[in-house]
């Protein structure tokens, strides 16, 4: 079978695929295509039912920070703020500067000690361009940015602020099929958190690994078996720690799952029309999102951002184990299989004559037997993403975190 790489750092992806006898190709006859950024629309044209590409069209509607904010506010207007209350108060700059300025001045009078904001470029990652703002005069915005209310009461472990990198795999939007990976990362700020605010010390306030690894005080995890050592833990080690101190983990994870599903719903109305416009099959695309979640001292999960292409660099033994297993299980879930390239090339010539909309695939048989076995049933091979199916319209497969 063949795979294609479009761009970006993909050493681990290549290693996983080549270890399973995939061959790199430059042609359009690939079985799997992997890109570290959004794909151009032409990449989705004429795909046969067996090809898999690792981004849905218009996924950036929840991964660009400005678009996430915009779509989140639309959901608030439709369903109410009490249902969509997990994104810190955010404004898009410069377009919403006057609204932000008015609100900032009101808070300056009523809550001066909590009038702290964090400024981020709309389409950046790894902590680039982030600034802490406590004075409106510090704002100098030329490009599109978002500015969010700083959460001043983060939950601390050993005195350090942290966030969670939770990997979420989507294999279909119609029906919505969501898999939450049972492993992930807890990433710590490398200096102790203090209520005595010092905005110039990024190592106190930011949890990004790419920033904190540059600090002389950063403690690296060197042993995958000791996954609660240093400033990067495994998600399971984090869960064990909270469980041991008496936290109701079932309740906490139900809140996190709620955040994940509602966030995906923010982008669903863009993805489905784009797929139908390109005449795609339901299972042509899959997505590995990196959800960054911050817990406050009341154990409320806050969505910090959603990463379109979360880092897969194996910077430590712990990274290597978690990320390689994530990739292997993701490829199992997508149902990658061989196909007759000559026949599919002939079918591609008929592509432009097809009526827009989802095309019927030979996987339509729901019995899960014979040649028409559904791709969804391949989840039985995903050894690291076990789970149960709740009784609602969306399929979210959740592992046992105990």
C-alpha cells in the first residue's frame, strides 16, 4: 500500500507506516495521505472510497482561534451561555476592539486584580506570539488575534500550573463518530505558580512544552515507566494522581467529554457541506485533534484551544510510546485497505459527472460481514482505544481511565 506526505515534521508517521509495509509515493493513488496543515480543496476531489486523508475540509473552523471564538459565540446565541460556558471570555482583535475596550474599562473599576488577559495570534502554535496583558495601552494589534480572560485560579499540582493534551480522533461527521484516546499528556509550567502576578515570567503562566523546555529549571522525563516525573506526565499518571487525592474522575471526564462534543459541534455545519460539495465518501477523512484543556480550582474544564496537527515529535521516551500507539490505533480505526488502482483510476474519470453529495460506498452493508464490512467495525482492532457507546446521536468511544 502507498502513503503520501504533503509537508511538515512527519518522522513518526513515516516510521509507523513503513513498519507496516507502506511505500512513499508522489502520485494521487495513495491509500493514506498525511498533511500537517489544512489541505487545499483539490486534494479532496476524485477520491475513491478506500482513500484516507488526515484532515476534513474546513476543520480549521475550530482550530483557528478566531474562528473557534466566532463559532462558539454563534452556539451561545443559539443554545444559551449556560450550555456553552467552557471557553474563557474572548474577543477577536482588531474587529472587536471597541467591545473589548469597553469591557476592559468596566472590569478595571469592578475587578482590577482579576482584569488580566492573554493575547494570542489567531493561527499560531507552540506558544508563539503569546502575551499577558494587564494594561490596555500594551495592545498593539496589526494582525488578527484573540484576547481571552486569564484564568487566575488554575488547579495546581505540586504548586505548578498545567494543562492537558487530550487526543481526539474523528472518523466521520455523518454520523458523528468520536474516539477519545486513553492516553495523553499533562504539561506543566516549569516554575511555581504565584498569586503575586509577574507577567514577564512566561515559565509561570504558560504550559507549552516548546516554551518550558528552554527553561534551565525544566525537568525532563527520561523514563517511560516513571510517567509522573518531571514537567510532562502521561494522562493516566495524572488521572491516578487525582484519583488518589479523592477527585471524582467519572464526573470530571463527563465534563471534559461535554466540552469535546460541543466543540466539534461548532464546526460540523462547515465540514459536512464541504464534503458533499467535493462529492466525497463519508469515511475519506479522519482527524487527530489535540484538545488543550485547563482545569481551574473548582475542577471546571476550560478549552484553551484545539490543535489541527498536534505535535507528534517523540522528544522523550514517554512521547514516543504515547504518540506511536496513538498513530497505530488511529490507522486501525480508519479502515485502511488495498484497492484495485486500475479500476479506481477509471472511476475517477467519471468524477466530474457525479451529483454533489455523499457517494454510496460498498461499505454500506451494516451487517459487518463479507466484502462489504463497514469501516466502523474496524474499531474492534483498536487495542488502545476501547470503550462503550452512549445512547445518543453522536458516537463517542471513551476508554476506562481507572
